[in-house]
C-alpha cells in the first residue's frame, strides 16, 4: 500500500500519544491498509475503550494484540520478578513483530508504549534497531510512549513530542472512562 514506510515516534509527557497512533491506524485502514496495533504494558485484562471496541466490533484491516503479561505501572517497576517476566515477554513479542514487519504481514504496525519500555530498560534498543532496519521498506512503524532517547529519535523519520500545557490531572482530577482510557 505504501510506496515507502516511515518510522514515526509519538513521545512526551503530554496526553495523546496512543490517541494519535489510533487515529493514524483508523485512517490507514480506511484506505485499505492492514494494521496491527500491539499494546505493550496494557495487559489484556486492563479495561480500555479502544480494546473493548475492537474486540466487539470488527474494523476491516485492524488487528489488536496486547502483551499477555500482568503489569501494574505503579507496583511492577519495583518487583524484580515482574520486571524479568515482562522483559522476556517483550523480547519475544518484538521477535514476532520483526517477522511481521519483515514479511509485510501488515502495512502499518503500531507499537503502543514501546518507547516507555525502552526508556525504562524493559526492551532492548538493539531489538528495535533490528526491527526498523529489517522491516519491508513499505511497512510504516509507529512507536508511542514517554521518554524517547536521542538514539531512538535519530532512527525515526517523524517525531512528535506531546507537551502538556494544561490538564485536569494537574488539579487532581482522575482519568475519565472513554477519554483517558
């Protein structure tokens, strides 16, 4: 579908990284692309609006998968066993994604929260470098998450940094179902 696939990174402290990637996925599917959205650190049991919708409704061309490893953003970072399990699961998932990108099983592959995984040592930058370098030249990769390093930015063709200006979270408001998750 794409004449040339690019590498996009959506990063920063602001809201909207996943939302932007999902919008791109819908746009691509609307033009006939085969899209894979792979959610890291958003386990299958986590209630997310996009997942609920995509599991009950079929959108032609979009496949959604999630890392099948329990994860809690607040507690798992301090649990060495959980860290070891998630590192292993992420490495295995990236190997599958490397094959999918190389064999062009999908036109667009979204790696949701992989940037966070890289910035916190849960994923290996060499695995991502290999994924980028060995993908079919027509495959678009979209990487989301906080903490993009300069090395990752240098590998990308397009980088957008979401910068918070004002958000109700700053006043203690909780995340809203259907908006933040």
